[in-house]
């Protein structure tokens, strides 16, 4: 018995020592400078995309469970289906005005574009949340707000890039009953074979040693350093306007993607989804999606779009047409 107690004590001391050393390393090691800002995704080019049309809705607010008032824009429609569409990393909802306006004006869906917590106009700290999983809770609160407004139509949860990854995460989590279908536009799934080189084609700059340290700490239950920045985004200065979010903490970045066991989250999406990816996507490998996502149901489809890149997947005419056709086919 004494030998077992000593062994347990030694293990505990070893874990504590590892945690202490890791914590000191994480808090003292300086971060590398933000990347130069190469135009990785072709921000300067709008070739093949549809120009925004129609008025841009004013920012509205909904209450989250912690009392925070989070921002969103609403596009009303004669359609009964509701689309909650989540923006990609560093973006906010207004970047998806063309998609939302097209679906709204066509009578396909009422569209909500939330600014997720930690982004422009939402939350107290840019690039951070309070805990891992808070973005899922915030989306659940938005859906509760929508239902409180008397909108009872079927709800589709969608997203582009990291926003698509968050939609997949929601499917596999405690709020998996929020949506009846999923619209996934080039979703980011870290560690999956879909991601090009782990840096999204040069868009992300991940601090790998810090990530490793935080994974070790979280594995032993130490979460006090999860607010440290872990990733930066390579958006050219010429295309910044002050509304972008150029870096995420560990807990926000983790909250914005499927879990490391991403196969379980993908399975939870089920057989009612549309996944669009451009053949020219700079961040994700279009071929890999076809192997990862089952297409067993009538509403389960992976569509590759010729001549479309990572940003064009939500604004190119071929993408907008495919999305409308899929919505109209939903029962």
C-alpha cells in the first residue's frame, strides 16, 4: 500500500512539474511576428463572383446566456426555411451579404448572419471567448431567440471555412438537435486530409510549440492559460478595415473547429447536407472531401465547382445556383 501511495505521489509530482515547466515556457516565450500578408486568397480579385446587390441590413442584437448582446444581421424572406450562416476565420457576417441577399430575395430562406463572439461587435475581447464550447452555446442562444420571434420553419446551420467547421462541431455536440440540415462551404477540419499543409495554403500561422504546450496542460486539467493567442491570420494590410480579427486564443480557435475526433462530428451531420468546394480552393483539397463525407441520402451531396476558389465558393454564380437548388429540394 505504501509503495502504491509513493508511486501515485511520484506520478502527481511529475505531472505538476511538467505543467509548471510548460506554463513558464508558454508565458515567457515571445510570439513570432504576424505574417507579411500575402494575398493568399486573392482578395484583390473578384473574377467569377457575383457583385453584392440590395440593401445591407442594420446590425441587430440577441442576448446570450451570460447576458452579452451579440451582433447579427437578418435578411427576411417569403421562404419558411431559416439559415443561420457562420462566417470564416477573421471575418464577420457582413462578408456574406451576397449569399444572404440572393437566398432572401429568391424566397429560398430567411437568413441570419451572426458575428460570432470574439469578432467585430460581438463580445468583450476580440479574438477570445470565455471557455471552449462557448460558440456552440451562443448559436443555441441565437436559435432560441429566433424561435422566440415566432419563426418556426426548418433550420439549416451553415458556414464557410472555419464557420463550416463550427457547424460540423455543433452537429457532434450537445446542441446537435439545433439544425435539420447543414450547408458547408469549404469547411476547415484541422488534422484532416482536406487541409492543405496545415496552414490553409498560407492563410494561417499556427504557433505549434505553444499549441503543444496547451494540449499537454489541458490533458492534465490545467486550463488557466487557454486565453493565450495561438494562431494568426495572413490578411494583407491593404484589405484590412479594422473590423477583421487577426488572431485567436487557444480556446476560441478550438471552439471554431470540429473536435480532434472529427470523424464522429462528421458522422453526426447525417445525410442532409450540401458541401461545396471549388476546384481552385487555396486552403482545402476538394478531392479529399468526397472520401470523408458520406453521400447516402437524397439531400447529402459534395459538389466540386470548376474555376472557383476559397472565397468564390460563397459568391460565384455556380455556387449560388447550387445552394438555391439544394434549398428548394429540401422537404
